[in-house]
């Protein structure tokens, strides 16, 4: 009984700490300046509505379009990697839908690279990193995703060996609480598997410190 009580108290204390820390890390990544001069913009896939981008994915694509224009205005010529396979309730691959969205808004088709196998964030970055390294050894990239997804995306990019900055797009407000909780859990699991609870709590504390520093 005492052990169960101890575990319950530990969980009650660590879960709020993790949520606070995760929020701090997300805001930190969201506000970090992204340097110009990327060889690639990597847009991570998200849910489709039929064969059209859902609101979170549309926000990522719009941020990528803005970044693409800014890079060109600065004299650079980045390629765009769209990464995402076909989900169980989707009518096409996420990469195909993203490519169509970008081309319709002025990105030349020959500047787009499709990665159509990935089914999660880790695969998005791993498969995209292999594609970029094969085409341009020594590349630099900017990963484009939603704000609360930046923490897990940065972790996945690091594990994939991708030299990446991460750009967080503003997401639809209606999805905010759900996305925050989902990404907090997803990031916790990504950290837990190789490192266990100790690193999770260290990261949470660092994130809480970052949040206090940003306030």
C-alpha cells in the first residue's frame, strides 16, 4: 500500500512538471530564430481530409511557402521535401497532397522531393535525411511543423543525423489543447524508451526553466 501511495504521489507531481516543462520547450523552439540558407525545407506530414490537407497540415504548408519565398528573396534556392505516407483513412499519400498544395501556390514541381513511406515523425526525419544526404551530401535543412510538434521533431532530426533547424507554424486554435496533450505524451514516450524516467524529469525541469525565462 505504501509503495502504491508513493507511486501515486510521484505521478501526481511529475505529470504537471512534465506538462509545464514541455510547454517551456515548445515555446523555446517556437521562438528560436531560424537561419537562412537551408538546402532543403522539410515539411512533415499530418492528417488529410480525403486527399486535402487538414488544418494543422495546411498551417505547416503555409509556413513552408512563406519560408520558401523568404529564402528566395535572400538569394537562396532551397528544395522542398514533403514527407508522409498514406494513412488508413486517407485517399492518397500525405506527400502527394502536400506537393499538389505547394505547386498550386507557385512552388515549381521540379523543386519538390516526395518521401511517401513514413508513417510517424521518426520515419519522416529518418527517410528524409537519407534522401537529402544522397542528393546533397553536407546539406542543411529546416524542418517545418506545427508549434507544439517542434520538440519531438527536433529530437527525431537529431536521432536521424539531420543537421536541422526547426520552424514551428501557428496551428489552428481549436486544435491547441488536443495537440499540446498529444505531443506532450508523444515526446515523453520518445524520451522514455531509450533513457527512462530520469532524463524525462531532467528535460521537464529544463523546460520549466525555459518557460520561466521566457515569461
